[in-house]
């Protein structure tokens, strides 16, 4: 079949439009681990390193990414995985900034590495080993100080949310127990606390892979305790997805990508509803 120039133009236009729609859709999600650095390098948003005092001279390094907006923005604390503050976590912060939030990612391994370094001074296995030694009381103290530092920024409002991944997901839930001024918490595939649910003031959103029963077996205790106390906890389990699905989007034969495509909009909508963005 021979196509006319007009027909070719229409077909080409449809192909280009389809390609652009796919690009826009991809850009509305955080990248996977392999695409993190490229996303950071191409971001139009301002990101910078900062160091804040978490009390008694405990200096914590953090990555801050600012949204492009003309008014004050709510703050979201991004709590890293057991692997420490990586380029991928910074790219997640960048995507939150694209949605209008000031995203701050503290390096909770600050001072724990060789020669007083943090995540940048350790490989993945060393980070895993060290992070298991952290005292939750110290972690929460650093997170509270991060919230105070970030909300004092001239372009920030006073609303604060937290989101964490893997170890950071558990830490986000634990921070909701610890910090009464937290306005919203999101837990990505992190275990639930063993207690303290009656202290939680913030609504909590939990996002879990269906093939992650080590974590998911701890959901019922949170659901029961939060429900009996009249607290807001909503859990979503994405069938077929594995642990770490937002970072490993190519895994589980497409289920991780599907989970990402569902979980990320839920995260953004939840924060916008709870933080007033």
C-alpha cells in the first residue's frame, strides 16, 4: 500500500505524540536506580548540600531540592534505605520537588563512616552493616532536627511530611510515633513498629509489594492498633511486586513497574491533601 504525504504526516504525528506522552508519563515518576544520576543531571530544579546541627554539635549532611513555585512550600523528609543516602534517594527527592515540595534527605550515616564520613565514604555492604547499629533514638533526634532546619528555610511553610524506603520506611513509621508535630507519613515496604501506635498523630500511608511477606506480616498489627485507636492508616499491597519495587522498577516481570505507577500518585496525592500543597 502506498501512503500519501498527508497520511504519512498524520501517522508520524501520532507516533510523536505517543512518544511524548510516554516521556511525560515516565518523567512524572521517580527513576529506577540505574536512571537516577541522569535524572539528577537533567533536572531543572535547584538542589544543594547542607549541613545542620542535630544537637550537641552532631552535624548531619543533607540533600535539599527546591520546587519551582512562587509561594512557601511544605517540607517532605526523604528517609533513605539501608544502603544510605544514594543518588537514587536524591532523585526521589528531586521528583517530590517537581510536585511542589521542598524535599530534604538527611544522611543518617553522617559521622559513622571512615574518618567521620557518611554514606559517601562506604560501599553498600558497609552501609548495611553500620546502619544496623544506629540507635533509633538518635535517628529520631536527627529527623526532628531536620524538620526544624527545613521549616526554618525562608521558602518553606510549617507543614512536614516524611517518606521512607525499606529501612527508611520502618523509620518513617517510627518517626510518626516519635514526632507529634509530623503532619503525614508514608511507608514504602517498611516493617510496622512493635508498639507506640497510640502516640501517632499523623495519618500514615503504607505501600507494599505483594511478594514481601517479611514486611507484610507486620501490617495487621498496625491496622488493628491504628483502627482501634481511631487513627488514620491505609495500606495498599501491590500484587506480584517485590521489596524495593520503586528502586528496582524492572523487576518481578513488570509487577514492580506497575506498583510504582500506582504507588507514586498515591504518595503525591496523599502529601498534597495532608500538607496543603
